[in-house]
């Protein structure tokens, strides 16, 4: 017999790992769900006096109200905590079956407080939560732990697991869901590890009941039709997100160059096809962007990886000078095993190679390991050393900003970071993309408002109009109008992270895909509470500001932290492109004004929201 849950329910689970006390509360969410509820509760429950790895710092996971309803792409889980990288907002997101099974297990949000005395894992099923001993899991890689839990708890589960990096408080530690989907950036794996929480297992069956089934099914049908017509999504379906990687401009050799070299053609998507063995995706997603790779011959025979995406081509390919598809597959696979975020880990490795290049680091520091661009053996060795804090990995495990402070000399100059977090994105030719990445409240990130379409040459007229501008094409190289486009996407991303929907199912990737009006209709039909386009826009702004307020309460981040790294503003790439300070200042002023923030300090004035809202 099928079991139903109302899609509008919101059930909060609070787990005290120190005392073992478990509390379940039902409430009405203030900010939809997902990111909104996590940031709201994080702001309420976090003290500026506590560090990220302090036992009293809370850790949050939350689903969204569209997850489990059958809406396409509604399969995301959001995570939040204080970031061990910079003490500010730690915020991440991932797909998998976890979010849906969490809701079907009877919960929408998990709040973990304090620290267990010994390693544990958490099991959620049928409205109940159980804390179990995990000494046998501690020390396992993520695939090993996932296999163990599936043998012990059953195959029909979904897991959130940390690896050796999270256990050792490596700041680039991430959390993997079902051993193939990473909640990366911000070092949240180390937060989970600091609580001796090795894993969370969810067992959920049944389905969620929406308020207006007839209308909701029609919305799903219309959304699927739009997805089927999208050429961009068809490419992702066929090849995964690496279909367009590498771009013409990438962070080559730690951003020393920008135009990709000739040998980069060897890591285009077609060169990965011989190793592809499977295609997979999240529940209720027609795109199925996940690809699994396995190497059957060559120096890496028997190795493989899941969830290889475009970032890996940038991180291990152009950034580190590796132009061998097998080596990139293996490097990504090691990060999945150890629980390392690929962007942050490869970023600190790029910094270390440049430090070696400049003779600030020597073989005496690296135990004889010679660091150079394209040195596959060195990169694979460093990944393990970072995860286990061995040798030079003890320094690199702190992240490039802390490592540069410790190493000294001029090493800070080429630590390419934003708010302490290593930067992955090429920025100099793409002004709107650059702004969205730099002002991200969690530190350098393209998933908090950076317009993806800017990378394809510019902003289409349809998006310009939705952002409140004249319906004109805005070339990538222009600064004009980009602040409004970034603000538009910041609000959209905030809403989608809170609803639990993947960005691919939106006009972030294709102007013909859904935006605020469609998502307003979907959430209204799902929970039985009417939302207009404008109401959802306002809610997106409020959710975005929560992250800003958290940083103001817990860090010294101000306007000076919303500038690109020195290299990107003073060292042009080969064709002369650069991020110019005067134009950046003008764009940043406009961005703050659109939000109603003080242009000198970036501090929000909550009494003066943007006039369009």
C-alpha cells in the first residue's frame, strides 16, 4: 500500500550527537525550504564566537518542497554550516536520491549539533532517527563505506558520507551522496568529520501528495516539453557537462595564462568516450547528466570515476597542465574516494606548483617530489597527501590562503582565491560571469548568480528583459547591464536551491527553459499556497540577503572582498583581456544599489530594498 505525505509539510529533525537526544518538530518554513531554511536557521543558531569545527557549531541539511513531487530536476539537497575556510557562510548543494528519500523517510531538514564521543552514523527511516556506532567505518574511503552501509542497511538506501579528508579536518573536504554526487566547496566535509559523523543513511518509500494534482501534472508536462526542445540539454544528456569543455579561455597554469594551448584538444569530450561505461542521474530528472568511466587498458587499467563534470577538465586539465583523459579520470576518482572537493584541492596544488616553479618550495619541502605542470604522478601523490595530511599535504590541507600565510615570501600573490576559497573559474573576458563569481557570499563560486550564458558570448535579449533591461544582446566583454543580470540570477538560484530544483531546469542554461513564473505556478500547485512571480522574486532576494547577513555577523568581509584576485586585474591574458578596476568599481556600485546596500561598505540597508521589488 502506498504511503503519502503532503508536499506542504515541513518536519525538522534535531540530533544532538553528544547526548544522543533526538527531537522532531513540525513547522511552517519561513523561506520555502532548502537553502532558505538552512541559512535562516544557521543565522539563528550560530555564534560569532564559535569556530566552524567547534562542537557547538551546527550543521544543516535540507530538502525542498518540490522534491519528491515528480517535478523534473527536483532532487537537490542543500547543506550549510560555518565555513572552516573563512569562518563565513559554508553553503553547498548536491543531487542524488538522498533529498527525495529524506522527505519520504519523514523529514525535510536535519540539524546536527554537538559532537559524538566516538565515530557514529545516522539512520533515518519511517519518521525515526537512530544513531549507530561507526568505528568500523572510520578510516574507510567513501566507496568502501558506501558498500559497507549498503550491505548492512540494505540496497534501497541513499547515503551522505565523508572520506579520510573529512575525518582529518582538511579544509577542502566535501561530502559525497551515494558515492557519486559531491556537495563541494566550503569544506563542509570537515565540519561533518569534526562531529565524528561518518555518514547519514536515509530509507524512504512512498510518494508525496501535491495540493492540486491536475494542475501540477500539466505543469510537469509543459516543463518536460521545454526540456525536450533544448539543444543544450540534449548535449548534456549525450555527453554530460563536459560536452563544452575546455572553453577557449580557462585558468591555464594557475591563471598565469588564459588561452588554452593546442594540446588541450586532447581533453575534449570525444576523447573521454572510449572510457564511458554507464549513464545515470537523479530521480525525476530527464537529463541524466551523470557519466561513469572505467579504464580497461593503458597505465591506469582498472581505474575509473563517477560524476566527472566540466570542472574536472578545468581543475586537472588546463589549471594543472594535464592533457591526458585517463589521468583526469583517475584524479577525479581519487577525490571521490578521499572526499576532496576538486576545485579547492586542485587550486591549492596549482599554488604549490607555482611556488615550486618560483623556488619558494623545494624538494626538501616535498620529500623529493618534483612539482611541475603536467606532472601526473606528482598531482596524484599530492591528492593523497592532502587527504591524509602527509608530508607537504599537511600544509596544503589548510588551503592556499592559510598555506601562503605560513609559507610567506611572495606566495600570497599567486594564491588565487576569493574570500579564502580557491578560484576555479576563468573570469577576465566574461564580465557578468566574473561579477557573479566574485560577489558570491560563500566565496568564489559560479552557482550563486554568475550568468552561465555569458560564457557563450553574451546575455541573450530574453534574459536582459527579465533582468529589467532593454531586450538587447549584452556581449561578454561589456560591463554595462551585467550587475542587473547577476542580481536576477542570484534571486533565481536562491529560489531553486530552496525549492530543491536543479539549475539545469531553468533559463540559467537556456532562455527557453523555466524561470520565476513557471516556478511560482509549480510551488503554488504543489503546496496549495499561491505565489506570484513577484512574490517569488522578493523571496529570492530575502534568501540571498540571509547569506550576506551571516557573513556580516561572522566575518570582516566588506566591499574590499568583492574584488577579483590581483593577478586577474593586473596581468592580462594573451589577447589582452583583463578585469579593469575603474569599470569593476562602476559595476560593483550598480550591483550594491540594485540590492539596496551601502556602496562604500556593502552592508545591506534592510529598510531600503531594491525599488523594483
